[in-house]
């Protein structure tokens, strides 16, 4: 690792000055009610919505983990990064239902469609899941990035970024998050793109790199019998996780809900889908470049998760290296800001307001700020725990999400596509699903102490992708059977909340919210995804 010089520090300082200016401008704006604080007054345009969706998704776990997947023979993980078509599903399928219902949170939508029990279960589970996955992984990966780039202690880097991000998130709310994320998305794309181009030039172009790592290394499609990444399970499970993450997770959907209207929100998701194609080129390919240089003896790193920072510090010229460092810090901060704000929204709207429905708006905003501070503290406490993570970070994250996603995806999908699905079916599926997911994690951790011929060992040992695919089918059957064995949902729980019950007026409003440009760009995104899938075939 090369140390940053004076020009790098100037670039980093300029970036933070601009960021501070944006945050200060936003904090000065009036935020007296919950719609202002948690959804930026529902007055955001499509460009900011799309950039915010992209920046929220691209965290330090991508910078560290996705490049690590490229450098550590985990190329099938690429499928999680070409799910731009799933982002389109958010805009075209789910967003109109969320916008029509006027909800702040995803658990709130479940209460409107089903009942309060489902809302409680999803609220509490989401907050716990955020702490265990998003906050912990982001802080740990961020500590690696910051300490490697700035040459400072891991703890100092992790703590400083958590506290700094926490300050502007607490003071500025959602508006501060989405506007700072727009700047961060631009910096990150420019910096990582520069590294990709310079890196490809350094290895002698794509053909030379392919020759060094061998064409087979660049194959994202393994055989159906592959012990790690069987392609049928990979395709099915990545789609299940994708729908949960992009279409039903508060962390992402909250960005689309800040839009002025459905038209701006949908265009924001289409723009976000286009941006979502970039990580393949911005992070995965630099990981492969780092591996190529290591195989040629021109670069050294110990763990695949170190590939991106080491490559960046060795290849980029002075000044530009500082800009990319700022971009990496931006990725960390935008992810943390997003999850801090989403957690405080879930706690304030879905838990505190439910327990105290007559709380004044100003007190709810203050409660959201206090909740953010508490979540920042919990995040700091998690740092030493996450420091013990081993293996490729990105794969760890996808494993945990594969156990979380199936029940939530089943409830939301069937909930809007089939009006016969009722509250009892949703509640049972969420509770049983979360228990099964937790059981799988426990069995996976302790499988070595189980009987190799027993059923529990089989459940803990089966490939995580294959398990998640069967788990989703189980959840679909469970919610359907329980719903049919219990009462038909009332009209108030289905009107305009399922495809079968949309009024003619709402159908007309939805049709007026898009034009041919939206359709053409959406088709282009799908074709680009197919193109990437075909390109990485190992030939």
C-alpha cells in the first residue's frame, strides 16, 4: 500500500468540504414533521431518487467484498450485481401500490394489506436484521477501507466514519441522506471507473487479462452439480433475494417514497436500474485485475478483500488516488446514513407511534433523532464482533440475506398478486419463516457437532442457495394453505392493494404516469442484463 500524499489529501478535503456544505444547507431547512424528516417532504426528483438508490446499495461491502469476489474465484456472485431488472420491478410493479397507500414504511404497508401483527413482526425483525447485517458488515468493511487508505488504526477509521455519518443523519434526516448520496454516487462512479480503465491498461487489456486468469475463471455459470454455486439454485435464490432487497426492504424503498409522485419515483427506479449495472465494471473487474497482477508477481495482497484498496493505492496517480479514496469513504458513509435513517424510521413510525398514537409531530422527529443516536452506538458496539468475520465478506452477506428473504418475498409477492391471501397466512409465514431462517444459521454454525447421517445435519449442510430456493417454495405453499384454511380478507384490506382489485380510476392514473421513453429505457436495461449474463460464460 502506498501512502496518500499532499495532493490526495487536498482531494479528500475538498470532497468533505462540499459534503459538509450540502449537509449544512439541508440541516438549515425546516423539518418540523415526520414526512419532512423521514421522506424529505415527498418532494424529490427522479435523478436524486435514482442516485440515492444506487448510492444506498453500493456500500463498502461492495468495494471490499465484490472486488474480493472477483479476486477470490467467486465470479458467480456477479449475478447479485446484475439485478437491474429487479429494480425495474420496484418501479413498475410495487411502487404504485406503496404510493397509493400513502405509507412511510414497508411494515406499515403490511398492516394496510393484512393486519397489525404482520407489521409488528416485520418491524422488529427488520431492525434486528439491519444491525446484524447492514450496519455490522458496513462498519467492518469500512474500517478495513479507511485504515488501509488513510494509514490509520482500524478502530480510529471505523469509529470516525460512524460518528461523522451519524451526526449529519441525525440532524438532517432523509433529505440530508438523499442529497449527500447524490454527490457520493457521482464521486464513486468517476473514481472507480478511472481505476478500471487504468487497471485494464496496466494488464495489457481484456484479452491479456483473460489469458492470465484463464477464460474458465470468467465463467459465472457453474454446473448444476457444483458444490458452491449450482446455476439453477443461484438464479432462483438471487431473484428471491433481489425482490426482497429491491422491492420490499425499507432501506431501498424509502428512497422511492421520497419522490414527488409515482412518475418521478418510477423514473428514479429506472435510472437506479441503469446505474445498478455499473458495479460489474467498477468493482468486480478491478478485483480480477488485482488477481491478474498478483499472478504475474506485480502486486501483493493477503486476502481477496484487500484487492481493491491495494490496487487503487498502487495504480492511481497522485490526486486521483485521493478522489477515489473519497469515493470509497462516500460509499461507506452513504450506506451507513441510509441504514441509520431507515432504522430510525422503522422504530419511530412502526413501533413508537403505534404505542403512542397521539404523539405530536415534533416529538416524533425528536424520537427519530434519538433512535438514530442509539443505533449509531449499537453499531460501534458491533465493531469488535464483526472484526472476527472470516472469508469473503460479500459471500457472507449474501448467505445471511438468503435466509432472511424467502418469507418476506413470499408475503409481499402473493399479497399484491392474489387477493385471497389473508392476514393469518401472512402472519404465520413471517413467524415460521424467521424461525426456520434462524434455525438454519444455528445449524450451519454447529453442523460439525451433529450426526452426519441425521436430518439436522442435512439442513445445516445443504448448499445455501439450494436451501433458500426450497425455503421460498415452502413459504409460498404455507401462506397459500393457511389463507385458504381461514377466512376471506375483507374488502378494505384488498381495495387498490392487489392487482385484482385496482379501481378503473387508479388504472387510468397509473397509465398516465409513464410514456414510451420509460418503456424503451426499461427494455434497454433488461437487454443489457442479458448481454452481461451471456458475456461472462467462460469462453
